C-alpha cells in the first residue's frame, strides 16, 4: 500500500513553491495563465480553468469530517462555521445516524455502520451472482481487449479500470470464501469497508489506485458489473469460449442482468450513506449503461441522470475546484473528467427526450480537464507537473495528440451551446426568439472556429489515426452540426427564409454520418458509437428531408427546392435504411427505435417514389400539430390555394419533428391509415 505521508521530493517541491511563488506549471494548473474562450465566458459563464497544483496531503473525496461540519441543520448549511461553537457542534451531530449535507460536501459519521441481516444476505447474493456468472476467465481478456481497442477509455477512466483490476485480483479469495461458506462474512466485511471514508492516495503512480481499492467496497463491485455490461453490450461477437454457455448466449439478458447487479450495488452504497468519488463514477457508468441496455429514451436513464446530478451537487463539485489546494492534481483531474462527462450526458439526454437539463449553467462551474492522457494523469507527480508545463496557454497539448480529455474539453464548449438551445426551445416563450436563435448560431460558429484544428474532423484522417480517435472527432463535428440543425428548425417555424439552410444542414449531417458507414471494415467494436450517431443525428435530419420531399410532391406544380437534390436525398435515405439492418441488433438499447424508424422511412420512400402523397384530411391550422395530422393532411382544392401558403404547410410539417415534448421518433408514429395496414408490422 502506498504511504500517505509526504515524499521528500514532494515536500521539497511544496516548500520551494511557498518560498519562491508558484512555478509556471502551477500557474497553469491553477488557471492563472489559462485564457478561457471569450465567447464561452460571455455566453454560459462556464469556467474554462485547468487543474490545481499537486498536493502530497491525504484527502477524503467524500467531503468534510464531523469536526469541520457542525453547520448541518437546515438553514445553517450555508452559514459561517462560527455560528456554533465546537461544543455546540458536538452536541448537534453526535446523535446523527445518517450523513448530512454541509457547506463543503457530505459529512462523515463517526459512528460505525452496522449492516443488518437482510443487507448482508443481499450482499451475499450479489457476490454469488458475480462468482457464478461474471468471473469467467475469458472475461478478463474480453475487457482488456475492449480497453486496448478504445485506448484511454472516456467512460469510467482510470478509476473504473482500477476498480475492475481490484475485483479481478480478489476473485480467488472470493471463490475461497464461497467454498468455505464464508460469503456472508465477506459481505459484512465489504459493508465495513464501504462505511469507511474514502481517503485516496496522494499519488496514482505505481498502481496506487488499484492497491487502494483492493479492500473491496460495494462501489467497486458495482463498477465491475457496469464495465462487464458495457463490454458485452458493445461487442459484436463474444469469445468462442462463451458459445456453449447459455448465460452468454443472449447479450441483452447478460448486459441487462449486469446492469441490475450494478444498481443493486448502488442501492447498498446508498444504504450505507457514503458519498464519494467512487459513488460519482459508479453513477456515470450506471447511467451510461442504462442507455445501452434500454435506450436513450428510457425512464431508467432519465432517473439515473437525476441520481448522478444529485451526487455531484451533494459533493459540492458543481462549484469547481479552483480553490482546492489540498487535493492531489490527479484526483482533481479525474473529478473534472467526471463532471465533463456528466455535463455532456445531461445535455444529450435532455435533447433526445425534450426535457430540461439538470446541470444548469446558472448553478454550475464546469472546468475544463487538462489535455493529458490517462497514463500521464495517473503517473508520477513529477511527470504530471512536467506535462502540465508543456501545455499551451489555453490548456491544450502542443503535439496535437487527441486524448479522451481533449474531446471532453471540446464537448464542454459545444454542450454549453446546446444548453442555450434547450433553454430557448424548452424554456418560457421569448418575445424575440429569432434574434436570440441567430445570436446562438453566431456563437456556435465562433466556438467551432476557435476549436484547435487537430480537434476538427476531416475525412482524410481515415488511415492516419486509430478509428476510436477519428470517431471522437466525428462526434464533435456532429454535435456542432446538430446544434445548428436545431436552431434552424426553430427559425423556420418563424420564417420560411431559413428553409434552405435547414435542408442543407440536414443533408450535410446525414451525409457525414453515412460517409462513416462506408468504413464499416475499420469500425470493429465501435458499432455502438455509430448506432448512437444514427439514432441521435441521422434520423431526425432524415425525417426533415422526407417531410420536404412530401411537401414538394404535394404542390400543384413542380417547384424543386433550391437546397434539395431529390435524387441524392432519396439515395441517402435508402442507404440509411440499409444501415439500420447492419448496425442494429435485437437486444441493443435503441433497437426498437431503429426498426421503427426504418419502417417509417421505407414506407415514406415507397409513397414518394410512387407519387402517393398521403393526403386525407385538411391541413391543421394549429401552430402545434402531430405527425399524424401533418402527414395525413389533405391538400386544399386549387381554388383555395391562395388562402393557404406553402410556408404554412411547411411550418405544419416541420413542427412534427420538433424536439419539444416527446422524443422525435415517438411523434413519427403514423396514424393507422397512413401507410395502410400496419397490423402485421412490428415496431
């Protein structure tokens, strides 16, 4: 186990910095020489700072101790600690049997937690499940290959990898406990470990994280299950050694059961009451896995995103870390990465389901993580300090390497733009929507142009970079284009002058997604990333293009769209339909969404090509209509065309794919008489 005391080198470095002032590396780490993006600061007040200076002092990642947390009562949490004397504070907190929020985080209780018999049995059952179904020797190889393919994993990062290895190193002991009928005692020991404050090592070098987590906690067991669920959910074909095992024949059941076990572990952690960095990363993994198992529109994912947000707020991490001088640099950086991932996940889910985001800029300071690799972050403190000093003034690396942290930095910028769009679309009605949308468009373009060139996707990158790296850059480009798509869609609802721009951005986004599908031989285990791009980006844009094809076909005279090449659009949508067959597999989280959209797009193309425009009812005049109204609207007689303009028709059709309200695909369900008899078709 690593020592929690200062090393001579760290002590010398600390004394030198106190005597001579901060070094350039420390200045960068403290954000003094970090110039945040000006437009971002003006727009969202997100703080683009880098890490704090390194500390050799032990730290508790869960928050404050009892002695420093005597302002616990409601109404006193935000007051100064001098309100109560230490004597009064002791009388206030000594009888508490549960953790409480303090000014700086979550309190630790000095009284030990005693797990009752039902909790111990639940823990024993989880351990039995792990040993019976999730300790197969090939699992280690499967997860290792997954990490090798992805490089530095953006999901979970070093802490998740350390948790995985810690459980792997304990499997033999767990099997021995099972043979000796001592799993109940082991479960009780894990509860005892989980109830202890999480004091992270001063350095992550030399496997210190893994060594720290070898004393098994329920958080690490939950992270173990989550990683297994992710690997199995994302792998196209499992190892041949799994072929004769019934448990692994159904990937959906296997990943879903792993998710359930992860949630059961999280429930045990909640019962114990400790809230710490492991709790936060477990919540990140659980939320991400829920989207892979059940889809991005699942209530599970939405609920777990709320749990993740609550954990961040409870730990007080929403305020940032610029004033934290007692926490090791590597730990601050891991926290920044977790917050950046959570911020992105929050905005993505909010966009997909049309609900307000939770991590609001009005209450959160989202700091940019340093643009460094995982190996540097968890390496020796001297190496970390050296690499920090080599970053440019804005915190980017100078060798133009793309790390997961590089993408996280960029996505914080782009997610801040998305938050403004969600506020404009889902918030209270603004009197000048057009002006505000145009201003956001300008800021979005400025943000993208300010992005370092090596962070911008180019088709020529294929063959020069690893597929995992290229897909990271592709996701940034798609995020930028999709934000513009959402803004133009809102603008067209106000004026037809933006129609061509919306069609162009829809086609550009769809074309970019389809261009990557041509690289299927290079994609390998990244299929789940492409499935996401199909569902989240390509399908909404394709729906707008189909609606435009319907609109043009319904006009009395041929009036081709300036922005629309009819033949190319039809070809691209046909390719999209075929991609659904290749990408989606039964059991995937978004399988039902893909198959449903595939059916609707296929039927729509058939009718467009056969000049069978579905017109059965008068076009609704309400500003808010459903797809059922718009796509089954009856074209007026020729003598009434003067009373109903093309723009009103367009606005009605366009509103059918608006992301306000239910998810776009839910609104694309046609009426029973739209495509004929659909009783035999499975959605």
